[in-house]
C-alpha cells in the first residue's frame, strides 16, 4: 500500500492510496466526511435488513418442497445474491468508509477489496439470474405443455452454477486487466442482460394479451369444462402475478443501476475518480443499490403469496 498526499484546488488535503489493483483519492473535506458518515449509518441498517430478509426467503424456498419449481428456484438464487450483497458487501462497504474516515489505510485496502470482490460477483450473478427469470416466464407461455419437459430444476440449477462461475471469474480477471477494460466489460455484460430482459418482457406482454383473448373465447361454449377453465384461469393469474413481480424488480434495478453505471463511467473515463463530486455521488448511488437489496424481500413477500405462506410456516416452526 502506497500513500501520497497533495493539495486540491479548494485547499483541502487529499490522500492518494494505492491498494492492489486500484488507486483511490481520500478527500478530507467536510462534504465527503458528512456523506461517508451518513452512508455508514444507512448501509449498516440496509445490510441488516437485506441479510435477514433475503436469508428468510432462501430458507423458506429451500425447506418448502412445493416451491421447488424452476421459477421459485431462480427466485431463491436471486435472493441469495441479494443476501451476499447485504451480508458481505454491505458491511465491507461500511468498514472501508469508516476506515477512510479514521485514515486507517491498511483496513481501508482490505475491506474495499472484500467489498468490490463480493459486490461485483454478486451483482453480475444477479443480473444473469434475473435474465433467466424473465426467459423462464417467456418459455412457460411459449412452450405450454412442453415447458416442464424442457425447463427442469436440474437444468436451472446447473445454469445458475455456471453463471456464478463466470461471475467470479470475471471479478478475478480484474487482477490481470486494467480498470477501464474491466469496467467496460462488466457494465456491457450487465447492460446486455437488461436489454435481453426488456425484449423478453415485451414478448411476454404480447403472449399475455393473446392468452387473455383465448381464455375469453373459451368461456363461450356451454360444453367447456368448468373445472379446467377455473384451473386455467388460476394458473394464468399466478403467472401474471409472478411476471409483474419480476418486472417490478427489474424496474427497481434499472432505476438504481443506470445512474450508478453513469457515475462509474464518469469516475473512470471522465473524472478519473479525482473529482470529489463524482466520488460523493458514487457513494450515494451505492447506498441506493443497497437500499434496493433490502427492499426486494418486501416486494416478494407482498407479491408472492406462496413464498409468504412458506415464510410463515418456517418462522412458526422455529
């Protein structure tokens, strides 16, 4: 770790810290101090809520056999990604910001490395899992009766494990590539996932509209099986509710991720992380990302009745 000190244009002392693969300026102004203190307080709370909420969802899905479907397995993996963000990345972020305030640069380097490794790996995996969730909903409509034959629990689990391997490998590659290349590759990968999700959901909207028309037409004949009709309506209603839940999560991620990506590119390509305003804005955006990870469990509990019932049974047993 190397530490150098210089003077900025606003006459505030700036410490330049070099840790492993990155060099970061440590501003000592009151604005930076205030933002760091607020970020530590808020992210401590968000990390606790995210860890508990997402862990409960993971355990509920794992222990409830009836929830062992491809859609719920993906939901469990997505909650697991958020759990890692809250349990590992969140506390590491708080520690490295506190170390920045205390000028403990050895702790700063170690905790920031843990934060960047865990957050980057979990975020990359969560984007891929969210893409799988959108594709899974599309296939359930497109394949109809062949869906259970094509999309199986084993295939879903294998795909997610491969994604986790790729995500961790991408993060480790940062030791061998420069920061600009790493940032470009990871952000383009995440942006591609978002584009795929948007396209898939547009196709889902078309299929949902088509199925609604078909269900309406099937109500006319008197010889139509009422029991089959009710079952079809219930299944379709559950599908729409789950699809809307995932789309709501997608909107949350887009709202928090796009500004964070813009600030990240500003830091790396325009501001080069030497302008204090860019660093303050980045800290605020990261705090908003951790806020969304704490909000996701509430969205799933609010929108998914089966998961809510499973959580109640798990909590009652414990």
